[in-house]
């Protein structure tokens, strides 16, 4: 009986979960994994894990680069 009470007390101490609010302080810090196509392969995909903030920054930089290309091509007269 004594051993069972020791085990029970150890389990109760170990099962004290942290509040959910503590884990969700920064939503950009959450890890997100995506499957990305491998260049040069028709079927191969690779798993890439980054934080939400890193994925957002990558998307924003890609959109900015595309916007710069469009703006540059619009500013030049056609045929040049």
C-alpha cells in the first residue's frame, strides 16, 4: 500500500500541466511543418519545419520580390 501511495503521488506531481495561455504567448513561435516539392523531381517532397513567423517572412519577401519585378517592368517603355 505504501508503494502505491508513493507512485500515485509521483504521478500526480508529474501530471501538473502548464496553463494553455503560457504556451500561446507568441503565436509566431509555433512550429509548422510543410511538405515542399523538391526541384528536379516529379514525386519527391521534403518536410520543412519553421516557425509561423519565419513562414510569414518568407512569403512577404517573395511577394515583395515579385512586386518589384512587376513595378520595374511597368516603368520601362515596351521593346526595351
